[in-house]
C-alpha cells in the first residue's frame, strides 16, 4: 500500500466515525417538523405577519380573509395548523375567534434551527 492509499484509508475510516453528539429523538424531530411544516406555507406566513402586526397584537378571523383573498374556511384551516404548531393562541369571543402570537413562539423557532 502506497502513501496515497494509506492516507485515503485513514480519511475513509475517520469519515465513518459516529458523531459524539446524539441526534434528536424521533418525538423531538416530529414536533419540530410540525412547526416547520406550518411555516412552509406562504399563506400561513402571511397570517403570522398580519397577526403580529396588529395594533392590539391580535386579529379576528373575520379580518384575515380579505388580506389573503381566501375564503373563511381556508383561512380557518391555516389558523388551526398554526395553533396546533404552537405558534398562535386562539380565543373564542361570541361567534368570532381571535388569534394572537404565543409569547416567545418565534424565538423558539429560531432556537429550533440553532439547535440542529
């Protein structure tokens, strides 16, 4: 075996060593994927932006259909996904639902990316 082959063998052996850092658990990966999937839709990103920009820090579902040019059932579906992902709170007031950002939710998303 010549020097080049010896060096290649050493490189091949070192690239196959297991990481000293354990990967994230299946449960943790599933939860993170739920958040990332919720954020992967342009309409959901727009909804988050509109809710965040609201003067009172919240928005009624009735005010979210026109800016997105979507029907109320579609907007409600997107909002449900954002609530399930832990990004928005939902509060029912009479016949209307009001949505607000979960405190620290966007910071947690940043942390999810940083911790990978």
